[in-house]
C-alpha cells in the first residue's frame, strides 16, 4: 500500500513539473517603442495582433513602415522578426525581449547594425 501511494505521488509530481500553467503574456495592442540606435533614439509606433502564443504586427516611424511576423510569446518572453525600412531598404531584425504588464524591453539584432536595445510602453 505504501509503495502504491509513493508511486502515485511520484507520477502526480512529475505531471505537475512537466506541464506549464503560465499563460503567455498578452502583448496585443498599440505600443510606443523607443530604440537606441547608436546614440540616436528612434521612436516607433507598433500595433500587435496576438492569437494564443503567436503574434504579428505592423510598425510606423519617421523612417518608414515595417512588419513583424513569426512572433512567439512564452510566459513573459517573446521573439519575432521585424522587417523594417532603414535608409530606403527593408532590413530584417531578430526581435526578443520581455513584457511586464504595460512595459516591454528587449533588443533588435542584425549583423549590419548590431544589437539595438529598446523599451516600449503600451498605449492607453
């Protein structure tokens, strides 16, 4: 009997550790993003659409527009690809970061431009 109870407890504990109960953060909506590109701050309006743990979006700034695709949210972390207009050309950036309520921070990475930190606040 003791062995059966111990085995049952072991199975239940492994099941609990093997599954995630944390829902992905909700990052959908409009965000005001500021990216520090080599000492020059670039302000970008971002509009994200989320379904479950995936998202897409659009961006607009004084430099032009862009799109975000391949977005994935896990708990409070996210990754995506940003296709941005830079000096008249489309440049792809690997986007990653974390979200906490109405605040977001992370980096945009590209071999030509390096790692660009950003912060964002969700528009009310």
